[in-house]
C-alpha cells in the first residue's frame, strides 16, 4: 500500500510539473499543443483562473465561459499582428494567460500587478483598452479602416456579449460596419440564449453555403444578368429580394444582422473548439462584416459559478471548495442604506420610481424591485436612455431615482445637461461608487463626477459624511424641485461624527468643530480623514475648524465668507480630480471676493488611477491623514 501511495504521489507531482499550460510562455504558443490535448488545456486554464480569482477577486463567470472561444481565436489568429477586441473586458483572463502573462497572473488586480481588463500599456496583444460596454465594434471598425488605408493585411475581431448589445453605441457601429468591403469579424458571445436557439444541421449548411466563394460569385452573376434586362430587370431583382427576405425571416436566425447587410453565422457551440476554429476560418474568407453567434455557458467548469453566474460575475475572494466568500465581518454599505431608504420612501409615495442600467444588484435596488416591480426599471447597458427616460417620467409628475455607478454615469453627460438640467427637471441621480473604487482600476475609478456635474447650471450635488446623513439627504431629495445628485463611495457606510446630526438645508455646510487659524472643509468620504488631521494639528499647536461640506454645488458662500474673515488658511479635501472640483469652486470664490485667506486644495491629481486596494490607492494618491496634516503645517508656516 505504501509503495502504491508513493507511486501515486509521484505521478501526481509529475503531472503537476508537466502541465500543458506550461508549454505556453508567449503569444501563439497554443499552436504547439496537440488537438487531443485541447480539452485538458481548457481545464488547466479554468483552474488557473479559479485559483487566482478566489485569492484576488475579479470577474469569474464571464472569463470561465469563454475559455474555448479564446483558445479558438488564438489558434486561428497570429498575435499581436491580428487584433482581438474584448468588449467590456470582463472575459479577457484566458486571453491574458495565453499571451505570456501566466506567471504574473497571481498579481491580477493588485497594486502594480496585472489589470483586470485589457490594457494597451500591459501587452501588445491587448489591441484596445476596455472597461465600458458596447465599445468594441466601433474600435474594431477603426482598426479595419486603418488596415484599408495602410493597405495592410491582418484580421480584426470584436467579441461582444449579448448584454453589451443593449447599448446603443453597438448599433451605431453595426450600422457603419454594414458598409464594409473588407473582412471584419464580430463574435456575439450569447451566454443567455437571448437571440435565438440552435437550429442544428441547418445552421451548419447555411454557414458553409453563405461563405462559399462560388455561392457569392453565382449570386452576383445572377444579379448582374437580371439588371441588364430592359424595362423589368430591376423590378425582378426587387421582387426576388423581397420574397427571399420573407422566407429567410421565417427560417434563418440572426436576420436582424442579415437585414443590416452583415453575414450571420451560427448559433455555434462556444465550447466546441473544433467547430469554433472551422467557423472563424470560414468567416475570415468573407469580404465584409460577419457576425458569428456563439452560445456559451457563463461560469463553465465551476459548478457554483454555473448555478449562480450573476453572483460570480464580479466577486471578492472566496473559498474554492464551498464557493462562499472568505469570511469577513458583515458591514452596512451605503448601497444598503439607499436600498432601505428608497423602499421606505416608495411605500409612502407612489410617485417614487427607480431606474438603473444593468446595475440593479450593485446599486442596492433588488429590494425595491421585489416590493415594487411595476416601478422598477432596468434599461440594460443604456445609460443615455436611462437619463432621458427618467426625464420623461419627471415631466409626467413622477419622482425618478437614477442609480448608476459614477464611471458609467459619464456616458449620460449630454442627456443630463440637455434633457434634465436645461428643463430643470427633478431627476435624482444616485451616483454609486464615487471616488476610488480599487481593483477594477483605471476605467472604473469614480473620480470625475464632481467635475463633470459641477459645470452644469442648475445641478445640485451632495455628498454624505456618514450613513445617517445619506438617509437625510435622500429624504431632502424627495421633494426637491430640480436636478440633484447624491454621490457616495463603495463599501462600508461610516459612523463618523454620528453625534453631529443637523437638518439638511439647501446649500448649507455643517460645522463639526470650531477652531482658529486653519479651516478644513471636507467632502463626503474625506470627512473621515479630518479626525486624524485634527489630532496632528493639535499636537503642533493648531486648533482647526472642521467643516463637512455637504453641498458641493452650490457652495455655502455665507460660511465661506465667515471662515475667510476668521482664518488664515482654508483647506479643501475631496476624492475627485482637482480640475473642476469642489476645491476650485472654493478657491475661485475666495479670490473673487478678494479675501486674504490662503486656500490649499487637496484632492486627486490630473491623472488616471490604476488598480489596487482602496486603502493603498488613497495613500499613494495623497489622501492620507498624516500626509495632509504635514502639507497643512508646511503651508501655514510658510
């Protein structure tokens, strides 16, 4: 028995030391793998993804679902010459592993580690930086046109999910793609069977026939011959086209694409590598845009993710054996506070409605949806539509709350300005995940919303210091007659200064502590820094005034008049880029009034912020009590 166990252990060790994945050290190495080992390689890639995401967190379900599709793309393409553009980028983990980043994959989403999304700065095999949805077809079309202008020769593929097709930008791009006279491949990764079901052998026949050079040549010859018949040629062509289209509407899936002038192939089993390779190679022969409809299973290969794909879409560290999050203390988040508050408001006021853009769970609206399904609207990945839709509801006398992450609300800027603020409509924007969000990184940091909302006339912007103030601000917003935005960070709702609770009055800040010489005015989440700052200043002989801004716009001009006359230095703190932020509004006001008080603006530099844990990113970017206190001391002594 001991001998058998020893031999078994040796076999296991040998197997572990000879993984097929070890053959892949750089782009295109997958082509060294034997066909009979493809399935084993797919399993190893999934193991690598699950192991690392369970430790670092990340987007699991979507990446597990496209392993075979990714392998097929790498088998049929030559990277980095050929271009793969991953819409949103949630599903690019296997792509990273197959392009020489396997050894660094354990740094995924960590400070100075691999990004959780495709990044031009990380690899030449990442053809385009992603993070927001519905962008890949437009960017791919740009590559195709560049290829034509340069008279170059490479393949361009856009991989877009059925969810991302709810975004209008995708259809704007499809409309342009229909005019192409050279090859472009659009892979529709359908993991919800939301377009059509597999029609078996018929789809295979259609795929082969419609990509055949002889078929396309015959079709063109017939059309050219008929067009030469005097008097009736064009009419015959028109009738044939109309009849053919009517028949195809009944029998051919994907006619929405065919009617736009795109060739449709599919549905194809997204976990059948041989079939995927064959279909992609067929698509490469077509001299215009081709849509390959691929059906995949989200979370494929990890039972917990297959059963709960939404839960495992974006996850924190979890236990692989149980699928449960790594135990941590349950905290009340700002989303939780918003969830309970809006549900309570809706119980009392039947005009309250909630709108989100595919972020129902993330914004805390699941409880609202359950209690008031007729007053809950998830419009999909369509932020622009969400905003104008809310404006219509407000025009009709309803009280819409639009809950969208800060980074995605950027997409609705024109609608906020044009459709809401110009008309002074009472739409309430719940700006979730404002500020530094951490590991999702550069495309998701909510560090611009103060700036882009601040420039719009008539917009009111608020930020709570703690969970109690968020409730009060939501109550205030209910009957506020104009556009209002309430911004708050991701994560735990603070209890700081819980004994300081005064009524929320329009445009008025809150004095938390009165002092002399130095006044520190903090916005939202930055209020938590003031306790440490105050302690350090006291140790150095300065008893500062501490103020909770509450209202970012309008600024509390009466309070600023008061502190500017009584203090030598006014310090503003905000978790937003300084350009266009709260601090600049204060500085502009103090200068305009001609006050002698010095102003020190502290916030985020005019730059983008990469990924990492929130605490480290705050410190690296200067949002640290000790760092700020030392800046203040240096300034006051200058």
